[in-house]
C-alpha cells in the first residue's frame, strides 16, 4: 500500500507553529486592548477627581444697572475653573430652559479663570422679570458644576 500524507512529525510541527502564531496574535491584540482600557480608566479617574474638586455657586442675583439679571458667581471648589478658552465661553447660562448669551458685568477675571474663593459678576443679558413674573436662571460650568436661582418681581419688589 502506497500512502501519501504528512508524517506525524511534520503534522505536529505544523500544529505547534499554528498554535504559536495564534497565541502571539492574541497576546498582541489583548495587550493593545488592555492598554486602551487602562488609559480610559486613568482619564475617567482624572475627570472624576476634577468633578469632586469643582463647585460653582450663584451667591445672589439682582437687577443690574442696565435692567438685566446680574449674578454674583463664586468658585466654592478646590480648583481653578476656566470661564473661557480661545474666546469660547465654557459656562452656559439658561433662563427657563433657553440658553442665554452672557458677559462679564465688570470685566473678565484674569486669565479667563476663576480661582477658588473668587467671585465674578455676570450680566445674563436677560431682562429682570416684569411685575408679577419670575425667571429661573441655571448656570452650568465645567466638570458637571451647576447652580440655579429664581428671580421674581412681586408688586415691584425684586427678589432673587
């Protein structure tokens, strides 16, 4: 009988080579995946740490000299919070759910950032409510910071 085929030694060698190639490819893939997951975890931990250290609060609101709602906003957190970056405002202010344009009432803080404990006055560019009306103002800043205040005008008396 004339048998043609692969000898057991060659077959074993081929199986070993295929196994080694498979393990090597899997190791490279898993190494890249583990590195990506590790980087994502480090990034998320950094953001979580910043979210714990960041805090903004609207200390009070009032009718500004131009008739708009002005806010005194304080950085109550443990880290400096940027208000603008490259001319783009990083804080958003909403009035009854509608996004407002805003400006600094007395000029921007140095470096467009608010250090811990510092306060800035913001002109919401929203007219103070008319008699018998109220407006809810919400400030949203970096790192999930937010604060809100309700301004009303009851019988001609302003209240925020």
